C-alpha cells in the first residue's frame, strides 16, 4: 500500500493542472487513511522506502525551545524528509508529540512523496511545515488535515554576518555556480553557454559529488562540450571558502529547471553578488530575484545573456535589498515564532518563551553559543528519552 502512495505521488508531481493534482491528492489521503486504520504504522518499514534510517542520530534536527510543561511544549525543527521520518519508528512517538511541537522542512517542490503524505497522517498531533516553493503553501495543507504551512523557505535561514561583501572593484571572479553535481543542477547548460563566451571570462564552479556523479563526470561533460579548462573547480569546500568565493564573484547562476528552495541563491544575495535563474524555473528562491538582486534568463542565447549580466553586475544591490526585506535567519525566526505561537494558543496551550534563532550550515544549528548552552540540557534529555542525538557531532 505504501508503494501505491509512492506511485500516486509521482502522478501528482507530473499533474498538468492544479485540478488534476487535487484529484490525485484525494486518492493519496484515502490510501493514507486506510494504512492508519489497518494499524500499518507498526508494520511499515520506512527504511525500505526512505533510506538512510539511522537509529541514533538526526543530523538535520535542532531544539528551538525547551519543554516547559504539559501546557507549554518545546519545539524541535527537523529538515529533510529522510531525517524526520526516523521519528516514525519511535515506540514512544506519542510521548514525543506530547513534549514537542514538530516543525518539518521538506526539500523539494512539488512536495508529494511518501514522507510528506503518509507521515503527517500517522503522526499523533498537528505539524507545522516550512515550504520549498510559494505554491506549497496551498499544496501541503491539502496532503493532510494534520499539516499547516508557514511561508518560509530553506533559503530564509541564512546568517548574514557569515557573508562579508567586498567592493565591486575587488571582485576577481566573473561568474560562479554553486551547485552539487547532480544532473538536475544542469551544469551542461553552462558548458554549452561557455562556447559562446570569450575565453577570458573567469568561471568558478563550487560543489560536491552527488548521486553517482563525480568530479570526473563533470570534467568529461565539459570536454564533450569543448570547454575543458575553461573553469576552475572547487570541490567539498568549507563554508568560509564558499562565502569568500561568492563575495569575490561579480555574478552567480543557478541553472536548475526544478528543485526545492536552493539556499545558494540567498547565500549569494547576502554575499552581495547578484544571481541569475531561468524565468520559468520551479525553484523556490526565484521569488527573491528582482531588479536589485539579479536576473531571470530565457533558455536561448544563454551565453550572450551571461555576458550582459556580468557587464552590468555593478548596478545591482542584492545584500542591501535582502537586509531591508527580511531575508535573514533572524527575520525568519520572528515569522516562525509568530506561526508557532498562533498554533499553540489556538490549541489552548500557553506561550511564555520564544524560540531561539537558528541558521543552516548546511544543517540547522543554533546561531548563538549562549542559546546552545542554555538549551543543551534539552538536547541531552531528548537523546535520553528518544534514543536520537540531534545535530551533527
């Protein structure tokens, strides 16, 4: 039956209209209800479908608020579907729900998958989810009556102070592309465009191997397009090196046709480097692109568009726009706090303590050391009660 839901989720993602998508979603909810009635949660092997079912750690999880009592629960934030479904196999999941409000962070859009459709249906309480695209604000609540959505992308959780802009006159890289090596990042589109660009353009690619695609895969693709040696490749770099490289670049590009939020867009903006995406890209952070922050491309003559983008890069002011319009983890913490407080009060609970600020590096971590110290006893209690450590080691 879980496989039936997976197939329906595939159909929903491919639906050509909102009407058709809603029809498939109704069938998904019906299947999920059947699983719930048949007591399948105890029989379902999530690892068979979700993979990476570690039983001792949730790396992409963080405590945002301590448990203050049965009338005021704590808050736990967990990103990435394969991470938060690890909770589904907890024998004391009901105890977890009684102790914490759970905030989910899906990673793809459209969000239909086994985790986002079945887990909320089986969870013993309401859930709050962030989004990967503005359209998900409508879609996610349709997947389960237990699920509410907050207007926050993964790219809303960038810590601005970690990105140090440099004067435009000191930018020595013409174009940077920050992207893992998966096929959906479409490096080939850049390689094709480089054939129509002067060899003097300095291009840097920053990323890491993923989904079986290695450094060698990328170099072979570049050679196939006749642009071998036309770029520098930085693999598995530190966060500091990433921030410095973004700040040194005149422009950055993301060439995906579809993905989730794409945090690299917000990182580039806060490094004061304008970003270019396709005008029709289903990428959540496309909502941040405007006359101050970057450019939207057409698919034809990309090389010429990139050259024009580079030539006019000095005229953008992306970081100034981001700070003025709330594109930081601190602003997002306020938005999430309002949503959580509203949900808690509506459920008849109390709210006397706000959540701590977190950011993504690349997993969610608390911003301030004093918050980590204050909440460490809650992290320890979480591990003692539920057998999972939260966060990276």
